[in-house]
C-alpha cells in the first residue's frame, strides 16, 4: 500500500503530501495527452515537478484537440445542405472532399440555412419561454410578451454554458448601458439569448445569473434578450443550431478545450471568442472573431475591462455591419465569406471523426504495438525494462562531466566533452546537445557521437557533435539522458544530467 500511495505524490518519499490522482495516472501511463494545443502547454507546466530538471517543452504531455459528434448537433436544415453538397454520410471516412464541396456551395443556399435555423430557434424560444414564464408565475403581460420575443431576421447572438467566474459570463454586462444600446438599435437589430446554470454551492456563479436575469427585465431590452432557464443538452442543441454568433469569454488559459463553439460550425454559426482552448488554434480572421492578445493576464480587472471594450468594438464595428451589409439579393456577402470558410475549414477539423482518428493513430495503435512487444515471450522485454530502470536509478549519481571544448569556424560550432559514466552502461545513455526552441515548435536535441576512450578511465569517453552556427554556441548545453529504444523516456526514467559551464 505504501508503494501505491507514493505513486500519487510529487515527492514519493513525503508521506505527509496529499495523494494526487493525476500524479498516479501519469506514473501509470504510457502516454499523456491534453485536449487542445494550449492545454498541452499549460499541462506541461503543471506537471513539470514530476520531471525535475527536464525542459518544460519535453515534459511528456502531448495533445489531441477535442472534436464534437457532428450529427448530434446539426439541424435538419444543416443535414440536408451537407448531404446535398457531400453525400449522405459526410462525417464518415477521411472527409477529404468536404471542404472543397462546401466552398463551392452557392451563397443563397448557405444563407437559406441560416435563415431557416434562426427561424426555428425563434419558434423554439417562444414556446419554451411561454412554459417558463407560466411556471414561474409571471404576469399575464410577460406571458404574452413571450410569444413575440425575437425577430427571425435579426442578428442573433448566443452565450450558454456553466456559470463560473473563470468563464466571465458577465463580460458582456461590463457596461450594461452600452450593451442595451447595441440591442436596441432599430436600424441594425441585435438579439441575445443567454442560458446556463451554476453549481449549487457556487455563490459567485449564482450571482452572475442574477445579474443577467435583472438585465433581461430592463424595459428597453425586453423581447431582445432572453435568459433560458433549466439549461441542458436539449436547450444547447437548439441554441447551437440557431444562433448566428456564439460568444465565449473564458479567462485564458482556463478553458482546457471547450466544445460549445465547435457545435455551431456545422450549422453555419460563427464564433467570437477569447483566444483560449480550441479557439486559440482554430481562429483566423477568415473564420470568425477573437478577443485577447494570446497571453495570460490573471484576474486583472483592468484587463477584463479592456476585453469587454474589445468585445463591444468588435460587435459594433465588425460583426453587426458585416451581417447587415447586403447585396442586391439581400445576402450579406462579407458574412457569407466568413461563414463558408468557417464551415469548410473548421467543421471537419473539429469533428469527432478527426479526433478519434488522431487518438487511434497517435496513441492507441502505438500503445497496442508496444504492449505486444512487452508481453511477448512471457514478458521478457517488460522484465528487461524494469531491470534497466532499476540499474539506471541505482547508478545515475555516478555520472560526471569533464572538460568541454567549443570551437566555432566555417559557419559551424564543434562541441566535444568528456563524460565519465562510471557504473552506467554506455549503451544505456544518450549524450546530447540541447537548445531551447525559438518558437512554438518542440526542441530537437542533437545526439553527440561517442569517440575516444579517456585514458585512465574504465568507462569514460569523448563525445562530440557539430551544429550549424545559425545560433550562438552559448545557446547549447550538453546533457545526458537514459536511452533504451523500447523504453518511454522520461515517463519511465526521468533522470537527466546537465553539463555546468
């Protein structure tokens, strides 16, 4: 039991440390993945303590960005359009031709999808609100009003999710008067549907719901903004089908992935979201709108105010004008360009089809192949790896570096270093040059060649490597890591030794 509990602690020897299920999972896994690219970066930082002295970029957490089961969320009208463009089962197979076929769809058919979906949402909301207001004992005037809320031809914004402080569901309410002016513009009408729940014990979350319910009751916005109670998957299905723009305002980097915005894609909805979670890798000006600068600012109220201002500016100067600038056929051509590209580029990319295929190719098949190798011959390889790990742990501390020489000439750097392995088998380690990546890519360590044996040392050698001088020689550091082709480093051996200049 003691050994098991130790697997769930950052420091296995510290019995006072609380047991952590994530640590246990990592130490029992052959691979670890986050659910978006940004989540991978955040997770590598979170779990870096389990891999002391390893660069953050090499903490073994990959990612497979979430996707949605598209047929669950598409409307009847969307089903018909995609079938007409791509065949009866567009979400089966590799979807290689989906994007080109959607890009070839005429504007009037795509705009017809939005008109039909929005009309269906308005009808749904009126029926839902009639029941909601009657059950809540609202006045006869309010019950009557429920049957005239929203305009099936007006720009429709949606925001629906669990109300939690990190999601900032009241960012749109930062300046209530300004939001009211946006919603009450008679020439460019805008309507907003809000839905969500808070955890029963989340008092701040419940307070934010009260803020919205109070705003909805303001006389000037009645009928232009509604709050749908008892949010669930059935409500979500109607909203993601019907809204023109899905708004998401999490505080970066707290949105691990997010999938609600993915669900509007198949229905021709566009996203206006914080550069967090899936949207940080999906966003491009051709497919939607974004707030934020791609960096973390904590819970700084000044930054929240700045992003609220950005949200109002985008709505007033880009989103609303694009929706209402029409051609002679009453079609918003700029809007249609974004809508078409969003559907073509993002719908297949953020579908469960891609996600499951990526999991299978990146994780499941390699894991199955590795298991077959390890269990063959009554687990001979597995036993060999266990013994290798034990030997490495017992003798790693005996490794030492000697002198390091660096010569730069002819457009290259030549490195040579003395390495004393002592009791560590030379074939069980890799000596490398390492430099931090210069962009978002992962580093590529450069293997050093084992050369001359050091005189007077039983297990000492000169290791050397040559690299192009496109970076200063000082960017590179020599290191030693465990090496065994069938082992998972650093998951199964997180030992590492760095040369100190």
